């Protein structure tokens, strides 16, 4: 397997799952919200675009915005940790490799297995990363249970207007949930202490701080839209 110096596989992904352990770093650059059909099924995501099938952090060459945080969900590719089908023996999870990955081949690059069948350093590191990622997923599930338990999440529709005119086009984002700050401040001492003890109270504030990135995301879309007619003209 050889390295591929681009992230084109993520170009059409406008949101990806995010673990709570990433909130602190992600909040600097990304909008962190919770998405789902209802509060009980909601999970944290990094919103990467405002239009379907568009990632505003990846350019046409497949390069991620310089110095912007790249979610672990993206960085783990092309390796995926998935549950084994029911009835199969062994560990609950197994490592899969996307055979459509551009760097996957049998002629060049780094090996995944040594001659004796053991894992190479490349595969060992990948499996270690996936294991840590899975642990963070489990911890995030507990975090979400606490948000639901204490009724801290509320549905929120985000509306953005393109341009200043009254007739300007608008974008509405539905199916999103955010933490209600008033309810957060009203938490009793026991609940607050538990969140602090488990090290997740900071995740809540990272989420709240990240909400300011909606304006930056809109600015990214403006830049992308302004470049589209130019790109179209240059092809003629």
C-alpha cells in the first residue's frame, strides 16, 4: 500500500461523525453540532459544508484546508474498524481496508503483513489508531447519554441568508441539536460534578464555542460560489 497525498475521498462529505475527545481541537476550525432524527439518536458531527455533497475544507486538488483540524473519522481512512457478523468467533471488531482506496496495490508501497504473516508497523499503527478511536466512540456515547438524561439538548434550525437583500437566497439546516446554555447552568451540583469528574464538561463548552464557526463556514461557501462562475468561464 502506498501513501496518497490527497483527501479526494472526502470532497463530497458535508459532515462527519466526531468524538468528544476531538472537540477541543476541532472547535478552533469546525462547527460542532449534534444530528439525528430525534434527541435520543443524536450524535456529534463536524459540519464541513452547507450544501449536499460538498466539503468546504477540501479543494479541487483534494487538499484539506491548511492548519485546519482533520477529524479522526477522515484520518482513519482507508482502514475501518467494524463489528464482526453475528456467529463469527474472535474479537468483537475486525479491521477492514477499503479495496477502492487509490493507494491499495500489490506492486509498490509499504506492506501490511510481514513474510511470516505478522502485522507490519504500518498495520500495527493503524490498528492502534482504530482502537483508540473506538474507545473515544464509547466514551462519546456515555457523554450523549448524559446530555439526554439531563435534557440539555434542544432542536435548532440554522438559517443563513446569502446577501443583504430581502429577496436573497437562504440556507436552512434542519435536524440539528445544540446544548441549551440555560439548562446547562441550571444543572444541580451532583450532575455537574459527575461531568467534571469524567472530564467531559469541557466538551460541552467546546461545542458552544464552535458555534461561532457557522459564520466562517458561510464565508467559505461565499468564496466557493464566487469561484464557480470563474471556473466555468475558464473552461469555455
